[in-house]
C-alpha cells in the first residue's frame, strides 16, 4: 500500500521577547487574538478565579484579554 501522506510541522513565535516569556503559547495567541478582535471578531480562553475555579471567558475588545 502506497502512503502519499506528507508530514508537515509549523512553528510560530511572537517577536516580542517579553510576550513570549509571559506566554504559554509562544505569544501566538495574543497575535491571533489582536488580529481577530481588531477585525470585529471574538476570542475565547480559559482562566482561573481566586479560588482556582476554571472560568471560560469571551473577549470582544483587546482590553478584555488578560496579558
């Protein structure tokens, strides 16, 4: 059986070192989120409250995202 599958990998990182250091995604989420929000979209993420309960959050403006 012939396998025509070509395996690909992509790597992306934010050029801003401080953003990369503070991020768990290499700073990519903030880049994508800024683009989406600045074009009228919404992004979703997870956060913890003071009692370490998981919260799901929706942001529709850049200032709604915790940095």
